[in-house]
């Protein structure tokens, strides 16, 4: 199960993701939340992955879908605080070339000039 909560840091929306980012009952909760925020006019996002315990190809696919939706709307999305396991998975799959990944939420926010 994945729990997604939102909060604001200035003009940036931080999405805190908790649980397993994988296929299952509510695997699309992250992309659904992001779509809702895009419809409200939000454009800058940090996805905080510090509480994601595991991810599979479905979960990684959901992150890619989120990035694509944000970019299509002229926004930006950055990932923050992935676990060592998740960061390794992203490196192995070359996703570090399409995502901006930061070791902490603060560094991701600073990258927006926040």
C-alpha cells in the first residue's frame, strides 16, 4: 500500500510517499494525486521518497508517468531522499539520466532556488 500526502514549501508542492511503490491495489495513487494537483495549477514538485521501502517496475513506471505529465504541463519534478536500495535500482535502470535525484528534500528544494 502507498500513502501519498502533500504539503507546500513556498511555490513547490512536496509529495511524501510512504510504503511500497509497486503494483497492487493502489499503485496509481501517486499519479492520481499528481494529476489532481496539476489540474489545480501546481507545476513544481518534489517527491520525497524517504519512506518508500521498496519499488518494482510498476512503481518506477508510475514515477516516469508523473515526470512526463509534469513536463507536458511545463512544470518540473525532482526526487528526494531515495533509500539506498531505490537509488541503486534507479542507477541500474539508467533512470538517473531522466530524473533529477537529490539526497535530501532540502537539496531538492534548493535546486528550485527555494
